[in-house]
C-alpha cells in the first residue's frame, strides 16, 4: 500500500513539474512572440514614417518668370516626405555663390536636399530622374524653362505661344488643348494668345506662314532651351526661316480640322480594326 502511495505521489510530482515546465516554456514563447511582434510593429512604423528632409532653394529674385519649384516640392512631399521649412538663398549672396561653386550648379532656380534621402523607393526614383546625389546632398539638375544660365547670366527659354483657329468651325478641335501638351515639355506662356482667321490679325498670320490647316499653333522665342520639344517637332511641324515653329502635319492627329485650301472641314476616320487570320 505504501509503495502504491509513493508511486502515485511520484507521478503527481512529475506531472506538476511537467506542467510547470510547460507554463514556463509557454511564457518564454509568448514573451519572444511579443518581442518579435513589437519589433515588427516598430519597424513598420519606422518604415511608414515620412522622410525628414531639409531643402535649400537657390533662386534669383530678378527673374520673376523663371521656373517655379512649387510643383517639385509638392511631388517630393507626396513621396511620403516631410520638408522642414525650405530655406531660400539668393544667388547674389555669398552663401549662394558658395553653393553654386560647391555643387557645380549651372541653372537657376535649383534645389539642394539633405536628410533621409534613401528613406523610400519613391524618393530614390525622384532623385535619379531629377538630378544627382553629391556628398550626401541631392542636387536638382533637370528643371524646366525659363531658367537663368549661370555661365552667361542670361535667362533662357522665354517663349511666345500663338494659337490660331477659325471660330466659324464649330466642329474643329479646341486649339487650347495644345497648352496642356506643351506643358509636358516644360513649355508655358501665361500670355498666350488665341487668334482667328476670321479677323485681320489671324488671317495675316496665316498668310505670313502659309498655313493651310487649322487649328494650329506658332511658337517663337528661345526654343533651344526645350531640347525634348525640338527632338519631336520634325514629326508634327516645321521650323521657319525666322525661327518660328509652326504646327502643320500634327493637326491631322488632333481631331477635326479645317483645310483652308479647300475650305472643307475634315473629320479623321478611326483606324480600321486589325483582322487576325487563323494560323
């Protein structure tokens, strides 16, 4: 009887020890799991936290129509970044001159960005497309016109846009569509004009450049500051003897237009569907 009691007691003790060990093991596992979870949450918070950036804007206040960097700043902020009170530095100041020399800046306005530049992939994509990182600071290289050319102290890219249409053609495409298209090339003329061949000034312009298809546009000014536009212009228009860029063949791609030579309105036909034959 005593042996049976001792065996029962031993089994009970073993069970108690196993239970205790199980509880301890469970607590250890739970603690480690909580630790891993907390680390994961901390990493997620750190990853989602906006990148802290410091920005210096280099500008020349004398160039009132130079490229506006506001949109660039907004794009950076939208890439999950916090911009800490951008500092504006005039290029005429000693600090401005030092920064131009240090970072070999050739166009003004420009932007210098420091801080958590590699915090996320979106920011790294922006840096690679817009400029370069030099000595831990991003330097803006790609800017739209107009801009101040540092080497010559001349403003490049001042242009004029004249849109020519025929107000009697109600079916013709809206000539102001060209403003949005030109904007993709960094081209903007806040004083752009719309003329009609039904009035003297519009007809004189059409005669001057022998324009036969309307609506169209004429670009004048320092167009060499827009290399991406120049690259494609031969596909849609001509460059005249006086340097003006006249939109010609491209008219047919814009929509319904008017042929002044035949006095007819032409609506381009949609492309015929491609028929695939059985192999």
